[in-house]
C-alpha cells in the first residue's frame, strides 16, 4: 500500500462531501483510479451523494484506446446513460454547450510531466471555459511521475502554440496537473475560473513514480511502461520526422528507425558520441501501424544506463540519422496552420533550420537552461508540494 494518497483518495476519504447537492461533470480516462484500481468513473457513478451528470473524454477517448491524433466522437455511456463529451480537437468549440447543465466539473487524469502530452492543455481549455461560464472546476491532483525537481528544454514561442503546448512552458515543466492549472489560471487565463485543487498527500517533488508504490495505469495507448515515460521527453521529437518512433510496436518511444537505416551503422555512430547514461543497441522492427507499417525497419533501441539528458540525447539521434542519410531523412509536412510538426513539438521555428545548417547541440540548446530556470522560479509560486 502506498503512503501517498492522490487527490481522488483524499476526496473519497471525505465521502465526496464537497460534491453534494451539485450537478457534477467528470473528465477522466482509465488512468483515473484509486489505490485499489477502482476508477473515478465507477466511484462517482456509484456514490449515492454524487449527482453525476456528464462525462468528458480527452485525446484517446474515455476508454483510452483510440490511437493518437484521431478525432473521437461524442457518445452515450452504456452503463450510466450519460453523455460522453469528446474534447479532442473539434470538441473544444462546443464547450459552452457541454458545460451548460453543470455546477462543477471534476478532472482526474494522470499526466506525465511532459509538455507534448495533450491532457494538461485539454484541462486548460476546460479551465478557460469554466471561467467564462461561471462553473466551478476541481482538479484531483496526482504526482508528476518524472518528479518535480527537473525542469528542462525550450519554452514554446507564441507562434507555435497548439494542443502540445498552449503557453510558454518548457518540455519538462516539473509541475503536477494541479500546479500547472493554478499557474495557467493565474497568469494566462483572461477569465479566471473558480478553481479548487485537491492535493495529493505524502508526495514530494523529489519522488519519482517508481518510489510512490502507486499502480501505473497507461494513460494512453503508447505510454505502456515506465521505461517509455523516461524516454518520452526526448523521443517524442521523432514524431516531427518521417522516422518511426516505435508506434505500432511493443516499444513505442524506446526505439527509432526506418527502412533505409542500417542498424549496425546507426548504433556505432551513436555509441561513438559517448553520451552520458545511455547505450544504443542495433534493433530491427516492423511496425503494425503508423509510420512504415508493414515494412522492415533498421534502427536502434535506446537503453538508459545512468544519469542522462533525454532531450539532448534524442536530438543527437535526429542529427546523426540526418548526417548518415541526408537524402532519405525528412521532416513531416506542415499542418494546415502552416506550423511544422517538429516546430510545434520543440516549441520554436528556429531549431529545424539550425539542424539543417548542421549546427551542433551546444548551439541549438544554448539558451535553454536559462529559460528553464526562469520558468522554474516563476512556477514556484504555485507549488503545492515540498521542494525537496
């Protein structure tokens, strides 16, 4: 049994009293569970003093099984008969109608502490809409599984704002959902919402998920393992290229490759960089979906061996593949907005041209540390947990 209680556990211990007499909406997915693996959805729908009125689903749907990037239709929950409002993509335009019959909206979902993940930005849209509609919003907080001490990576520039970074936040922000919600509501929400955070009990910023003794529920289809979690801050950048990031395999975000890559050559080149805390093993794979589905790919599997820098490490992967295969390496095409996929992920339109100009890692990341430090200092005002 974990000594750490999530916000859900705290609310349950209070017998849901702060929800009594109100029409309640719930935004969650399968990652919202208590220590006995009972879902928030089940607990709310069975509690006699919780009047559950509507359900809300982020990317991947209420069941958490829809592939990335696929728009999910709103539907009716077969068990309760309640509407399940899809928030992903087009759903944001209908938020005022979705919220109309609610007194309070509760959010309980496991974030992973990395800016690219869409859940936290979905919640910020909900906060904004609740502020405009005069509806209370409650965040049931959960630990940042990567801990709250490390903040790193570039901040998103305004011309790259999107659902993978809607405000100037670094790739690893070091905040929980509750802390980020407070920061967004105070600094960037033009109509601040009536926001309540139900904090975790017993969690400290230095605590990684492996130390919490809480069950790990994959919050999305391609975040199955804790090893995936630790790779993701850097590996997600591969999404901005035509290289496979391992979707459609058992090792998403832990491998990289393409049909034109020789596994041994790439492994030798990357290991020759002598990067701290990481080893590259030659690896062949055939994705069943996503990029290069059904085609044999050469590449590498990335093994974490000690203290390392995931963002810089995976940037080295991109630089090295481009150097070895300049005629085959490509970026994904831009979105209809004109934004390049890689630019939205990294948060700037400046890095891609630097890579194309064969800039070194030091030149690319030169000002990142100062920007991350400034963000960390600004975010301290919204900490809910000890800085130790």
